């Protein structure tokens, strides 16, 4: 098995971990019966919820999705075998019940709901899951999340093109029975099958539209609580909607008729729309977040998310191959000032790559990764200048320059401009430019290493430090700066494979890996992300997931 693809998930025999805890704007709900007890007298006559996002949606294809914007959309218009309820627990959704698991933990047998249908009325059957999973594993698909299929028998060989997709460890025993065979027991597999890469897809629909599949909302079919509507193109469209899916098996739990989404990149514009009643959920940053903090509608959504700077280390003679350059830049950043004065949205200053709240129970004791790891993100101008002078001497240059590539959202631009100012003010002879681009272009350029410095970040797919640590192993596509250290790779492999059956040893591997990365400042942590929102009190039961897809509207409803 190719562990370099495997390590993204830290796959193997670890203690099962929950996705980061979910919260709602009201009480949590179960995956199937939620909402049925709502008294109609409490419901507003018009069940339309208007929300704002900060970026265009890069893709509506579950096989290609890797970003937060599309994950929210897909989570609401598709459904996998399981779905997360309001308490962060995986519950049967496309499956009629929890899977039957073999004694050796390798074979999962899922019985599907016979009342589950696609939005065109066709039944959702086992072969739809088989096709979707094979499509994700197929190297011709270009899925950045193909490594998820490393869980399945022969997954590594299929992804590498050494075996046909038909040998992937998933097969339809009948229309409503799915058998999954794993490469190794994976105790948290229940949580993975709730993830977008594992959603079913219809082969006839994908093949009918070919390269245009999911390019607009009418070029796909959906099996979730809602259907995607008014979506006119990835990376360009600024308005779309989720409309109640009348063919959905649990449609009685769905109270909203429609969720209207529009892209607004400036927080001030979003606030104006909210105050004018044209939006009911908007994101605030900086001074606006601070000004509106006492508003009754103000809420802060915590995220298992870390923002950081990646530096292009792909060239041996590149600027950021110099460790003193990287350390000088990191020591220059006053992260407390960044989160309090620039963001003001509840984000917190980090200690390293892994955010706080990554907790695991080992030998009956809870361990918080960030608390047990070191403080690698200190502000120290004296050390910054010391490393900077060493760097200039080593490079033989008095004048250095680079560009920060960033998304063109309000918060991303403000953070990048703050960094530009603090770098140039404190490091003599440095010139820094900032290049804001659309979110889609930022993703494309990041994956191609077409940048000097990248204002980047990651939202946890699941609640475990490996969701962050594994990103920076050599040859992982999301290691966009191409940081590489054999010792780091060894530790990541050890956590994923060698010590997979030993939770304490695995935990120590991950701690040692973060220390290795941070001691070299292979990337520069910026802040643990939170989002400040104004969200109308008239909307209830929006499920907020710190990890995975951030928002689920299945159980949401509006009151007068």
C-alpha cells in the first residue's frame, strides 16, 4: 500500500474518534425523525432562508470537491450511507440501519433504504455507491480526495492505476445491499461514509453529461434533503439555491422550502444586506464584527480549522528553502493583534499547526493535542531580526522580495495586507506584494505551486490531529509549499501504520511530527478560525459542524 496516499487520514487501527462536536442554533436533532414534532403554529408561513457566503463554489461534483463552500452545498443536496445528527454522531441515512461488521472489522454490509430516491424519481441503489466510489478512486477522475479510497481493499493499487476500478473493495450484493471490504480495520469508517467523497452518484447521469457533469444544477441529480438550483457554473456563479427535495425519503423532517445563497465578498456589503432584510445569515470580520458583538443576532461559529502561510519550497535555490527566512517571518507576526484587531470574529491565536479541541481518550484520560504540544507560534521581534540578518548573509543579498497569493474575500485580503505591513516594517530590505484572486483561482494556483507565499488553511475532515499533520508529508497534494523532511515522513507513517494499534505511541508520533515541522517552520501558523455571524433568531436548528461540512440545513426552520 502506498502510505503517502494513506497518511492523509492516518488510516489504520486507531481508537475511534468522533468528528468534532456539532452545535445547533437550537437543540440537536436525530438523523431521521427530527423536525416532525414542530407545531405548525410555530412555523413562519414563508420557509425561505437567505444566507451569504464569501466565495464562489469551485465545483458541485462530489468526486472533485475539496473546499468548504462546495462541501456545504453537497452536504445539503446529497446524502451518504450515514449522516451526522445535531450531536456529531453518524446515523443511518442512505442506509436503513447501521452496518453489520465482520468480527475482523474488515467487511461492512449495508442495507439501503428502499424508499430512497433520486430527485428524478429513480431509486437510489447499491450500484450508485459502487460507481461513485470507483469514480473517486479512478486516477482518470483527478479526485484530490482519491486517497480516501485507500481504506478499501485494493484501493492503493486502483488509485495508482495498477488494478482496474472493478477490483476496489465495494460491490452491490443486490439493489439494496452493499458490501464493503477494507484493506485494514478502520474503527472510524462510520464517519468517513458520511463524507461527500462517499456520496452515491448515478452512472447514467454522469456519462450523459460527460465533462459538463455537475457544471450547472440541471446537469446532476440529487438524493439529499434539497436539490441544487440556479447554479450556473463553478468558480463564476454568485447566486444559487437549495430547494426542498420532494422525493427525499425523510422529506417530512425538512421544513425549509428553500435556502437562497449569494456570494458577497465585502463584510460591509453583507451587513447592509442583513440590516435591509435581504440576508438572514452573514459573516462579519474586523471592526464590523467588534461593532456588532452586542447584537442579539450575533453568534460565533467555532471551527476545527487552522489558517497558515505556505511558502513555496519546491525549488532548491528558492527564497523559502532558507530556514532563517521562514523563522524570521513567523517571529514577526503578533497573532494576538491579528485575531483581536484585524479579525475580531472570535478566532484565536494558535500554538502550532493543530487547533485546540483535538481531544482523544487514551488509557482513560483525555488528551488535548494543542495543550500537550509546544508553543511554536511566538511573537518576538528581536528573534525575527536576528534570523533575518542570518538569512540575508546566507543568501548573500540585502534586498529580498516575495508575493502573497490570497483569496479575494474581505478577511483574506485584510490578513494579507496586515502581514505585508508587519513584514516590511520589521524586516529591513524586504519588499512584499499582495495578489488577491478568486477562491477558485487560489486553489488552482496553490495546487500547481504557482505562488511565492500562499495564504492558506485547512478545515478538519474529522476530529483527529492527523487531519492536519498528514497534510505535510512529502508528495501529498495538499502540501502545496512542498515542505519535505524524511524524519517527518517517518513519523507520519509510523502514526498511520506502525503504531496504529497503539493509541499512546501513535499520539506521540503525531506530537513529534508537529514539533519537527514547527522547529523548521515548514509553514507559518496564523490563527485558529472562527466565524462571526449575524444570523436571524427566526431561524432554528441550523446544525453547525466544526469539522467536515460546516452547515446542515436539513432540520432548520423559521418562526414568525
